[in-house]
C-alpha cells in the first residue's frame, strides 16, 4: 500500500477536496494540509475534515511535504510552480497538478524545479456540475481516467509511486506524452466547448427579436450545449495554453463545415445520409458507462401524469430508499426525448437503484445514454 507522511493540497475546491478525501479514505496519508487564497473556503475545508491543517502561506505548508497537488486553474498552476521553485522543498518530494492542459506546465516545471524534486503532470478526467469543497466526494475518481504525463527525465520510482497512488483510489491511470495529451483533449473536450458556446451565441443572437428561440431551446438544444455553462475564465486559460492544437482543429472544423455546405448546396441526399450514418455509428460505439473528459451525467426520464404533487412524490420515493437525486427537471420541449421528468444522479449505481425502484412502482423509465 502506498503511504505518505504529509500531502499538501493547493486549492481546496471540488477536485482538491475530493483528492484529499480519497487519499484519507484509503488510509494513504498521516496528515493533509490545505492551502488556498480563499480564506473562507480554506476554513470550510478544515471544518469539514477534508484537511487536517489550513495554511494561507505556501512556504509554511510545503516545508515537509511528500506530495504536493496543485489543484488550481491552469495559469495559477504555473504561478504556483514558480513559487515552489524558490522554496526549500523536501528531497524526494513529488509535485503533480490537475490541469487539463499539460505541455506548457510540464515544460515550465522541467526547466525551473530544483534537483531532487519530481514534477509529474496529471489530469483527472472527473468532475461534477457542482463546485466547491462542500461538493467533494472520495468516490469522484472511481473508474475515471486519470492521465499522467511524466517526461523522460522524471524519476521512475516517483512515477511508479504516483501511478499506484491514483490506482489505489480506484482511478484508471493512463500514461502519455504531454503534447499527445493536449492534442487529444483539444479534440474531445476543448473544441466541443467552443462549438457548444458558438451554438449558444448563434441562437442567443437569433433570439434577441424572437422569444420563441429561447423557449424551444429548452429541449435537445439545452442538452447539446450543456457544457457551454463552464467557467469563462477557466476556458479562456485552457484555450490560451493549448492554442496550437485548438487552432489546428478549428481549421479542420471549418473544412468539414464547408463540406457539409457543399453537400447541401448540391442536394446530395446520399452523402448527407452517409455522413449521419457514419457519425451515429461511431458515437453509439462509445462505452456508455465510462467516464471521459467531460462531466458524465447519469440520467433517466420517466413518464408521469401531469397532476399536483407528482414531482414531490417521485423525489420522496427516491429519498425514502436513500437514493441521492442530484437534479430533477420538467421537460417542456420533448423532441426526441421520452418522458416528462428528467432525473440526474451522481453515479451509475444510484441510477440503477432508481431504475429498479421506479419500475417496481409502475413507472415507465427511459435511461439516457
């Protein structure tokens, strides 16, 4: 079993807090210290038992640390590395981060950190629609992909220890080159966020003079563009630190969009259908239960009678059986959607328990993939 005397979490939000809880629940650490510029959030982390010690000063916190986790936004990660490079860190200390871009951060760490300290880039592909330390859970990383991007100069013993650390909290660890990581996440995460935001921007402009756009966008459009609700500052920094892969993919996107324009102008029904068949088949082959880069939602819709109290009845039924309902909503626009109520859960297990319970009470349930 992997163990540490002291782990320091820099940034006590959802990811940092969940890592602290996961390390603790698996008996991997004697002490966990937290550092955060948000004094109120730091004290909440301490009050909730997420951390054992709260520090506003980085130097005091990391003096005798075995493992330092930088759970802060991308550009702040580089600033924290700059500060750590000037501190007398314990020999053998491992530093990792949780940023969704890696090349720029790894290059900075390689050229600035002192000998005897190993930086290994990390990217946990897990998250939640909720934020803050109060939403932390030790199960956030279970069965989620956790990417590590060590370079050739990294101490192999440190790399192996960090790999086993995240495997011990039941994440699926993948090793890859930092540049390869950035190219892949640009395609499967960064570009989708840009596209979702562009769709929202387009419909918002069209809806300025016609309220029907926003009214009818409550159905499939809202689902497709859900990821556009992310932090603007975070996504600004992600795009700027992964500029080249994102630019390459956006140019490819323009090329593909032009091809669809040409097919429509030509009225080529066969090629248009072929496009939708090809994309449908590839998408449907994706593993439905796997956690990827984007937040995974375990959702179902149910058919209910439109009568007073029905929402409360469904919520109470789930609560009576200790099934945690993350969110509940009424589907007004139900194009290509079965059911009138949308239920969201934090885990596949809770979704399955709810499915059995509701079906057992005579509800018609439709699981969304």
